[in-house]
């Protein structure tokens, strides 16, 4: 595990399905230029070769900015692209397997959707735990009901690990989710579908409790 790892307060996630048709690389550049230094690349449809090329381009971009990125789901491509780590869902490869492949210094996070899943995640060698969806979201299909900000507060009381809240967190709701105890807010559509994504990043950050 990456001792002392903390994600940024805002944790953007790339998606090639966005209103402006921006590529993962274009989104990564926007994130980095706006001051983001840790983000996730999420791609469910591309074949391995083209996706690896994209990840290598993003790795080079991150090197220029002194930043880090992780890959959604794909332990193999995280390793091949020299990403900082991987983010896993409940049906992805086991955390212990990913840790064995990527090593102790990799950043590994996992999404949880219930108290039982969260408690099990506490027994895994993860660097942060995501909770979601906090609110209803159109960014990804989910069989899980929204958890609400009370779940974030409950999760905060269970561990000192970083808590990442995800799912339907608009600019208007960001402040209350941070106040509920989230260390970081993960956002997809609220940023990638914005008319000006870097302005959306700034607007989110302005909602941080003082």
C-alpha cells in the first residue's frame, strides 16, 4: 500500500462519452492545466492496443506536470502503461491479486455500494475506498440505489483511509458532500460534459468548506 497516499480533493475521471467529443488525452490535458494532479482514466469499449497507446500518451503528459493517473478496472494496462495504479469495482479482479501484480507502491482504490462492501474493503490492501452512487447519476449504469451523504458520514467514522465520494455530485452538492466527511469527490459528467471543463473544475473547488 502507498503509505500516506491522499487523493486530491477533486478527483476527475475521463470519459470518451462526453458532449464535446473530447478524447481521453484532451481531457487529461484540461485536467492537468487546471491544476489537477491525480485523476482516473475510464474506458470500457476500446480494444487493448488503442487504449494502451492513449494511456502511454497520458503518462507522458503527467510526467510533464508532475502528476499521476490511475486506470479504471484494467490491472494489465495499468502495469503496461506505468500508471500509478488501478481503480477496481466489485466485479473486477481481487484487490490482493492487483496488489501482487502492481506492487506495494501502486495506488489501488475500490468502489463500494453498501455497508457490507465497505467493511470488506477495510480488510483489503487498498489505499482509498470510494462510496457511491451518493446521488442518482447518468454517467454509469448502476444497480445500486443512491446512498446519500449520510453514508459518507458513516464511512468517514469507520476508517482513517481516504474516502472518495462518487455519483451524481453536482457543483451545487459538492460542499455538502465534503462537509459530510469525504476527502475527495470523484466527478465524471459534471466536468467532462461541461461547456468549459476547466471552469467546471474551478467551480467545484470553490465549493470546498473553508
